[in-house]
């Protein structure tokens, strides 16, 4: 291999290398050299030079190696402390090494770039990224205020055939994003590339080396502009949530380090296990995509009419345990969940005071139900024909009274498998005795028993 050392440039300040220069490795030493050119802005350059080095060119301001495709490998510019611009588009260079805090303003990278390390480059305003990002395996960006590190990560991650494996970025500017950016981070956390293939993502050490055993580092702040499901955000390891400005929240997603997500709680969608329930809630009570906990807490009752899109008569829904989070809910009107024949599990909010006529009638898959302590009034046939209902727990210490306009002792009429109605414990059995003689409850007096003192169901 031919190696040529240009060490006698003396006071030369501007140097252009001829295309006919014959050497494999070229080391440039010129203490006063300010400009070095081996490339051309528009035309391909034929040269025998394969690698170039700049060991002590502290006066160098400009490097132009454009379209010199034979130049490959890594080029270390960390000694060029005054460097302002470097052009390597069209070369075969894989890594441009810059010093931490270097004052470079313009950097052009070739399509062959595999490693992108930019640390504390406060003056870098013109970063010309490769047109093909698929070869980049490692990205480390810290303290570059004029660059959007999150956007670069997105572009590299979503590039067709992306080779990305090692990530360590810190961006101190609040970046506005939509939920798709958060979903990308969830994929990275779950070890999936943009196509869903399994990838073991790692981090980058302080000196720029790949660290496959460490978790990727992604730190900074997102301002979420669109809605997002709570479950999605929880996938990033939410460890703290705080108020942030007027009506906003800020959550710490600790999986990647100190990543903060600023969001409108009205747009943070609840996680609803049953997709049919989620669709009903989003369409009728949310924004068409989801329903937030803020919206859920503002609902006091559901539409109980037999219209498409209501719960009534829906034979698809199976579970609605999230109902307990609707803490503004007061009244379950008659027929609200009537004939939901596949409903197997539902947890009522602790604020419900009234259950109307036939509210759960015909829910033939329901095997148990707990009525909250807040319940004061019920109506006839509320659980009529729930043919698989076995256990009912009523936490109200005073037996809920029957609606005077709906008086009929048919609360559990046709519940052929009903075995127990559990009520709160009292040391003198006053509560259980009160239920056994209360209107409508007295029909099933033999099935009314007390819970244990700790509120558990007796064995």
C-alpha cells in the first residue's frame, strides 16, 4: 500500500490535489493550511487516494472531497479545531469523526455513512444528510441545538432497509410530534424495526462505540399534538406525571432515560380491553378515535335507547371493567345494557346511585356483579332473565329502595342460577337482616348472606 505524507506545505494556505496524484493513503500536514480540495462539486473525480487523514491541521477551515468515490473508511477531523465546512458527498466514507464541541458550520455526509456522531456542535446549521439513510447503524447526537435529533432518528428508523442498531440521542428542544412518533419509540422499546421485524437495539458509549448490551438512550421533550392511547404511553415506562402549564400534563417515560411527553389529558385515550366497547365509547362519547379519562369522568349516563351504536342490545361486547373509572356516572337508566347477551364482566363506577328498570335484563352470560356502596335506588327487573347469574354483591349498607314508579319484586326474576346476594358485614347482623325484609330484596331472603368482616366473600 502506498502512503504519502504531505508534511512540507509550509505557509501554503490553499491546496488542491491533482486527479493524477498516486497514493492509497494520504496524510495532510500543514500548520497554516486553510483549504483542502480533492473533489469536485458536480463531476466525478478519479483518484488513487483511498483514505485521507488530517492529524494536526488546526488552521484548516474547508475540506472538499465531493465525488471522490475512491475515498473510503473513516476520516478523523477532530484535530481541525477551526474547521467550518466539510464536504464528503459522493465519497465512500463511512464515518466522519468530529471533536466534541467542534465549531463546524456545514457538514455534508455521503450515502455510505454507517455512523453518525454529533456531539455539542452548537454552530452546525447546515447538515446535509445522506440521501440514502439505510446504511446508518449507529446514531449519537447530543447538544446540537440547530438539529432535530428526534426527526433524524425518525428518518433513519423509517428508511427502507434501515440498518439502525445503536441509539443515543439527547435533544433539549421541545419538539412537536404526533402519536406516530411515540409509536415508533414503542417499537424500538419492544425491539421491532419499522417493518415489525425483531431487532436488538443497543446504545452508544461516551466515546462513540456501539454498546449492544445497553438500552437505547433517547432523552428530551415531546409535545404531543394528537391523541394517543394510554397503553401506548405506558409501554415507555411512565414513572411520574405532573401538571405542566395550563391544562397540560407532562409524563416521564423512563425506559429510554429522561424522556418527557407533554400532552393534553383530554387527548390521552383510555385503554379499553373490549374493542366493541372502545368503538361505542369513541364514537358516541369521545372524538371518534378514542375516549379520554377526562371525557369518561364527565359522563353521567349513557344513551339507553334502542339505537345502533348504543350498548343496549349489543351482542358483541364481552367486558367493560373500565366502567369503574367513569366516576362522574350517577344513573344507569332502564335498558342501558339490556340484552347484551355476551357481556361476561362489568365493574360499575363507585358513584352510581340508581339502576333502572331492565338495565341488565337478558345479560345471559353475566355470572356475577358488584353493586357499589353509593347505590340508593333500584327498579324492577334490573337483572331479569340473567340466567347464568350466580353471585351478587351489594356494598350499600342500607338496602337500596325500589323506585316508586317501578315497584315490582322482580329484581332478579328468571335468574335461575342465583345462589348468593352478599351484603356488608355488621357485628350484630343488622345489615343482612335489613336486606331480608326490604322491598324487592325480601323475595330472595334465603340467598342473602353477609360478607366477611374484611369484605371478602365467605368460602
